[in-house]
């Protein structure tokens, strides 16, 4: 029984070590890595299969995957007063438990522009429900010369739909 507890403890340590907590460390990250840095961002409020498929596809495009997570206050502005369901630190821990996620960073703005300027990714990934013209961060990505790749959107999966379904139960 004690072995299982020790294994669980080490899992939490490993996942928390993947959370970048300062803008200084975020700005230094790319210089410390050997290989392509892939970045994506989102709320990731209730993790579902659409998220996991998307993140695995994003990771396959490079050597490291950094996920920017909207803070609780920015999720409220984007999704409304009853969101997020899970607080940012918990969302980061869940994402960090995935093998495909190398690092997470919680950002406080509604758009990911400042996060992207600091991270300077080689590749930026969004789901197929976006397009280049409607991408809010497009100008920033052009400025930092990040390649923009859209991965296939997984129909039928959304955190908002899950929240609405639970409300009807």
C-alpha cells in the first residue's frame, strides 16, 4: 500500500514541476530547450477526448509542448460568470499529468498575445474550429515568426456542452 502512495506523491511532484510560474522562466524556456517548441492555449476547463486528441496532435509536431492556460478571471470574461468550473491551478495539474504536455503556463489576459511574445514558439497550434483570418493572435504570431498549424477539430466534444448537459440532469 505504501508503494502506491509514494508513486502518487512522485506523480504530483512531476506534474507541478512542469508548471512555469514566472514570466522570467517562460521567457528563458526556449533558450534552454534543444528542439522545436510547440505552443497552444485555451481554457481547458473540463478536459475531454477532444482536448486529449488535439494535444497529442500538437505534441507530434515538435519536441516540446507548452500549453498556455487562461486564468480564472480571463475564463470568466470569455465564458461567463459561472465559469471556470475548475480553478487554473487544478486545470494545469490535470494537463501536466498528460504525457504529451511538457509545460504549462497560466496567463491572465483574455488573448494569448503576451504569453506568445514571451514563449516565442516555433509552431503555434489551434483546433480546426479556428482559421487564420479569425485568429486573435495572428499579428503577434506573424511578428514572432511562428508557424501556425490548425489540427483537426473533434466534433461533438466541448466543455460548454458538458456543463450544459450536467445542468439538465
